[in-house]
């Protein structure tokens, strides 16, 4: 693909109307506004088209990115140290060849004060003392609780 063709694709590829985007000082400002529609679509479709096997795992991952980004993360222990932090609920292979790795649910961490991370409404009432990472683990597994999935039981939390 030529450079000019790539630049034309980027120039005209939009998922949202930029005129409807809230201002930065608005409390409802969404940092992922321009790609929110495609993220929501993928989030729903990943859960519709596949049912994970018995073993699932939740992990944080870095999507490699060295560009300028206000919610970019630096995690020294990861191989790609700079990037966009994502929380993923994936199928674990559980010792079975040919399975594992399917991303069942995901969330992009866009900062501490991101208004779209309204996960507190879905979580049980006794999770207010947990950190963001701990809340994400419960949020990503909440649809799999009490369905026989390995690792779907969380001690001390009544769901």
C-alpha cells in the first residue's frame, strides 16, 4: 500500500461524528469517544459468537504504543513497557491442545476518572474497597460466575 493511499484512508475513516464530541472540560468527556462505537460492537460480538471452555483467566496487557497519549501507561516489568493498558478475560487452554487465547471480554483503561467505566453499577455492593484492577477482575468475570468456570469463584464476595 502506498503512503498516499494509507493517509487517505486515515483521513476519511471515522466512526463517530466529531461535531457531537463533548468538550474536554465537560464531566462526560470520553477519551475514547472516536472509537467508542467500534469498541462497544466488538465487546458485544466477542461474547455472542463464542462460549469459552471451562478455564478462563483475567490479565492486564499492554497494547504497544509510544506515541503521545494522556492515558498511556509505563509498566517496567512488561516486555512492551509503554502502551495502552487493557484488561482481558481470555480462555485458558487448560491443558487442551488447540484451544485458548480467545478474548471473551475486555476493557481499555483510559484513566482513573474515565466516566465510561461505570462498572460499579454491575459489581456487588461489597466491592467498594477494592482497587481498580481488582474491580476489573470481578467485572470481566461477572457473566461467568456460577456457571462452572474454573477461577470464576471469588472468595469473600457474595454475588
